[in-house]
C-alpha cells in the first residue's frame, strides 16, 4: 500500500472551504474587490459570505477597508502576504495529489 501524497489532516481548513478558496482565488487573480463583486462572482448569500470573509480576516489572510460611496458603505477586500502563502501552499498540496493520481491510476 502506497503512502498518500499529502497529509489530508494537515490541509489548511481555512483555505479548504469552497467559498473561502473562491474568495482567496478571486482576490489573488483580480486584486482588491468589493463585497458586492465577490458576492456576485461566487453566487453567495450575504450572511454566508460575510461569515467566510470574517474567518479569512481573523486568520489575517485578507484585509478589509471600509469607505462610503455617496451615503452607502463599501467594504473592499484584499489578500495579504499570509493569504497568498496559504493559498500557494494549499494549491501545491492539491497539485501533488493530482500528479500522484495521474501517475498511479487504479487498475
């Protein structure tokens, strides 16, 4: 029996969640984005998105700046260096997993 290519228990569970992975990916690809743009891009409900953004902020993977456009509040999010590193580490683990699966297909 072969060793597993990654430690599944060691995966960063903060990044691993589908919505949080989507947030980090969008911010890494496009730079700072406001709440509404992220919401529409990921097709997420306000409450669920807010909770996941807060988790990423708590881990210091993203920052939030608040401003007003007219009389309306606007929250803009940006990925931090820690977030970039966490995302890169997670993707490297997934890459190792995919490479192992591709080179060792089940018979």
